[in-house]
C-alpha cells in the first residue's frame, strides 16, 4: 500500500457504556458499506460516492484509489481505559466513553484505536485522515456530544511522517446517523486541510452558526439539493482553482472605467475566478468573483427548479499563508442583468451575459461618487454602468455638476500589493494524481501534537429518504464538530437528478 489519502481506520465502531447499565450501541454500517460509499456507490443514494465526488469537484485533480483506503473494525471501545505511554495529553492517559468533551476523551479514543490498529499491522500515521465512525444515536445521547453529525481537527493533528505520508494526519469523528451523507465527510476532511467554515454576513438561523453559505460544502445550510463543491475562495485555498482569470488591485481598476472580464464556470476550468484587492476593501481582504450553475451530480447549491440558471457569486476571504483557517463570506449573488454594489468599498459588479461554453461576462467598476458628477467626461463616476448622458443623474444637464464637489462613498483606497499565493499543499508520494493540496507545514515537533481548537459542531441533517437498492440500506463542539445540528444542508431528496 502506498500511503496517501484516507483513513487509518475507516470503520471503527464504539460501543460505550450509557446510563447505568453497561450496554452497547448496534452496528449501523459494515466495512463493505464503507468501501462502497468511498469507492463504488453501488448501494448509495443515487449511486454517488466519495471518490467520484472528489474527482468531480477537483476537475480530475484528485483520484482516490482503493489502495489508499483502509477499513478496520468494527471494534468495541471500552467504557473506560488508559492509553499506553508515552502519550501526548496533559490530562493524563485515562479516558471514558461516557462524555465527549471532558478529559480529551474524543482524541484519546483515536489514540487507543491507533494502538489497536498497530496490533493488526496497520500504521495510522500512513494516512492523511483517521476517521472514527460512531454508532447511531451515540452523539445524541452521550454527554457533551451535542448531536453532532461530523467533527474534525482544524488542520493536522499529528505531524508524524512515514515513507508513504510526508504530510501528517487529521482526526475525524463521523456519526453513523449521517453515514450516507457524502457532504458531511467531504466537509470534515476539508477541515483537516485547514479550511474553516463558509458563512454569510450576520450568519443565519439558530443552530447553523457560521455555516450559512449555501454555495459551499463548508457551509451549505438547509438549501439546495444536499451536495455541492467548494466556493471560489476555498477552491483557491485548496489549489483546485489556483489560477484566477484576472487579479485586480487599486492600480489595475481605474475609477469610473469598468473592466470587462469573461469568467468560466467554476466546474469547467481551474482558471475560474476573478480576485480583487484594494479599492476600499479591508487590508488583506480578497474579493472573489465566480460563475456557478447547478452541475450534476455533485455541485448543486440551488434547488432543481433553478437548473440552468447561472449565477455570479461574490465572496470575501482574509486568510494568509500564516493564518489560513479563516471563514469565507458570501457577500453577493446576482443573475444576468443584475448588478451588485458593495457598501463597504468602492466596488460594483454587473453580470451582463452568460454562455454555457465560455461562462459569464461581467463588468467591474470602482466608483468615486454616489451619483454621476461629470456628464461629459466619458466616465461612470457612480458605477451604475451608465455613463454621462445615459445616466439619469445627468437628465437636463451637460458637463460637470454645478453644485458641490464629488462626494466619495469611501476614502480613497490604499493600493494593496497583489495577493499572496494560496496556502498550497503538495501531495505525498502515492498513486494519486493529486491529493488535497497541503497547508504549508509549521514547525511543531511530531511527538507533541498541537492542542488546537476545533471547528464548531456540524449539526445533524434531516434523516435521508430510504435507500432504493435492495442490499442493506446505506444508511454533521465538542472538540471539533463541523456540520449542522439539526437542520442540515444535506438533503438528498430534493429534485430529480
């Protein structure tokens, strides 16, 4: 086995004590179902599976091979136990399965299972992701779990390297209640690669926290068709959309003179976004402009009745190489013929037209005033995409406005240097053409895993409809949950596919 992509334990099952009696939770999935969910999709909902999901969203850049998947278990985890020394926890070696967040219990389950796997001849450090699948009902009934559907460490937990893995490993906990939900595990392993949640200004409904961007698997909320790829900044961060069509800063975008750009669909080209900096944006902030449309089978942010309706999306992201774990924010969504005007900067964007082969034609403009100031200079001072006498502001007059001088909507923007490259991750030696690109390694010692915080819990999605195939039905703070807690963005039953 050439190590690289997924799990040192794909199907570890925990059977902890609960209430007064020492009882066990029933096995909800089998090793065969785990392999099917990752590699074939023979018995899954609409025959979707993880390997194809990754290949589709990465435009062929990521190929999950059977040799890169190791499924172990099921295994009974004791109600209480102790880790073998040496162990890295300040809370000591003891653990219990009766509480999720106390005493580093959840991480200790992983360490206990690593030792068990080693007895089976499997080195957990050979894998990027160590995924622990918990029994159905466990996260709803065990103290401190909060009914999460998925949880993960933000970035690498272990920095140990092996001959087949020179990157390290992240930890994932996955509830069997959401086992058939591909977007949950896609979301969680993305946390391991340093991606934070995707949000909208002000957040959304109670229970979703900062996971409200329905156009991204790192958000998604309860809209769309239950599955989607990344938004443009996360796509850029992970390296799947690493070549923007154009980058504009304060010097490249002339005030009052719109720049026209053709942006390919994100699912058709790695050069699939426009990045803007400066022009009144916050220092270090990037504005990503991208084009999306429902693309079957894996990028479906909108309900099926919006099929074939193109959208131009606008996201902000302020992450850097040094601090990449920063939430992205969806600040705008427009259709053909609509314009977006940023109140916090001088930027305006108009979606002029769309072609299914070449993408979206947009104009981007940096305004100098809230209304047209000079009706004869050929410039669009207020960036409403109507200049001079075509602008209603100029009705009945010609030449400069006779009244007060132009009133800028924002202070003159400070030129900002071109954006730094995304925090890239280079794939380890393996049969994969490309794994999730890696975040640049930091320097902590592999022997002392970082005690990093974890992403907010991913609430549990609604129960999926029963699986149609005959075989066994396939079927998201504490440490680091990440998918919603009862609503969920993962509805697999919306609309024909």
